[in-house]
């Protein structure tokens, strides 16, 4: 069994003992992969103090045998929940936890009925909290995605010429990323020309780039089960005084937030450092989303980095820092980097250029 998975299961079993649970059923596909290494779907894991049982259907039995070393692979019979319940009974479990924040009410009732006299206990976030702290293997996988993300942003610069469409840019980005050997995009790429930059999640359209347009690109790469997420704004040929002022405000807000990051500091302190600077500059209402979000196997996971968060930062957390200002009819600026909380402070994992001299392209 992979050494990282061994450690994850050990930590989870500690939580089960604390909650006096004999077993936990994991059905969230991301959590299943985190605890087993399985890259397929339609599967579940039953974790007890002495064993891990991987339940899947005929399509994935062979694959699970290859990927889930150290797990006992069981082909489901009569449905996933009936199979899990039979395994729980065989292992003598008296209290079995479920991911109540994942299962539908109908699915939970099916499992409760299948368990019979075994007590079913609702739990929430047990695996998610483990995933907040990244191990070395996870950090390496995220960094590989970031390096590909940076290459992508550098590759796309020559394509940003008048007449090209937002859709053309998003297509070229995905083609390039796949050419690097990665699985593809972590989420639908955001490309916004001109005033469409005021849409934080603008989807690419047939709009063509015009001389002088700002260009906002937000994209992420996925590979080996992990993701990256970066945003940069480019200015074609020139930048107006108003846009330059806004860009400098956002960049300084990001820098102030990053300087606050270290173990023990509450995420809210980091969030307020950026928001306070933008508010004092007169653009508070134009920054309407959180400062950042956890990054790992999913693009959005814990911890959330918002002005009101009481979460204490811990060594090994990876998250985005992405302040922005959005003005309808004019455009928007968002600058996003991925950071790692280190024992003494913070490491900015991404290094894509973002100073004003680096983001004005064309001529």
C-alpha cells in the first residue's frame, strides 16, 4: 500500500476511535481516491480499525486490484449498500459512520435498512479535514500542475492579437495542456476580453480581441489527481490610467495578504488584509468574493480564506490568494496565485509574472 495512504488511514482510524465508530463508509469519489488510489468511479470504501474493504462493480474489479493495493476488493452483489452492510456485519461492526454530507437522504435510508441492527451514525467532513493538510506527494503533484499552468500562460501570450476570439484562446489552452501530458483542465477556462472582465466567472464567447482590450485568463491544470488554479490579466498594447490604478491596488492587496500567512494565523486575518486595502482604496463593494480557497484534489476545498473565517492556518495547507475588483461596463482585474503554508510562513508556489512591465503585450 502507498505510504501516504497508510498514513491517511492511520489518521482516519484515530478519528474513528475518538467517535467510537467501528467503521466508516466513504462514498465521495474524491475521498475514495484519497484513501485508496482508485481512479475510477461507482465505488466505496469501508474502513475499520483492522481492514479496508473496497467495494466496486464488475467493470472495475481488475482495475481496483491493480490500484488499491492493501485493500480487500469485493465485487458488489445486490447493490453497493447491501454489499457494504454484509461486509460490516462480517467484521462485527456495531456502529458504522456514513458521509452524511455526501449521501442523499434516499441513499442513507437504503443503507440504514441494509444494516439492520447495526447503528448508522451521521458524520461530516472527517476525510475532508484530513485533506486540508497536504503531504509531500500531494504538494509535488500540485506543483507539477502549477508548472504546467505557468507554461500555458506563457504559451498563450503570442495568440493574444486583435481579432482572435475568447473561444480560440480557451481551446488553445486546453490543447497545449494536453500536449504537455496532463489530464486536461481543472475547470472550464475563464477568458474575458475588455469589459467582460467584470464577470468573475466569464465563460468564453465569440467576442474578438480589440486593440487596447484587457484580457483576463483564469485556468487550472489537472494531473495525477491534483489541480492548480492561476489568474492573470494582460493588457494588449497599452494600459489606461484607470486600469493601471486598479491593477496596482489588487496586486498590493494580494501582497499584503500573502505577508500575513503563517501557521496559527486565522484565515480571516489574511482575508481582511486584502479586503481592507481594497476597501480603503474605495472599491470594497467591487470585491464580492472570498480571497481564496483550498486547493488539492479539487479546485475548491477546505480551507476557505474569507474575511470572517476563524480557521487557523496549519503547515501543509495549500490555497489560492485571489483578490479582485470588478466594475460592470468597464472590466475587472483578478490576480491569483497558489500558496503553501510552511513551518515558518508561506511559500508562493506559482511564479507567473504579474508586475505591470510583464503583462503588457503586443504593439
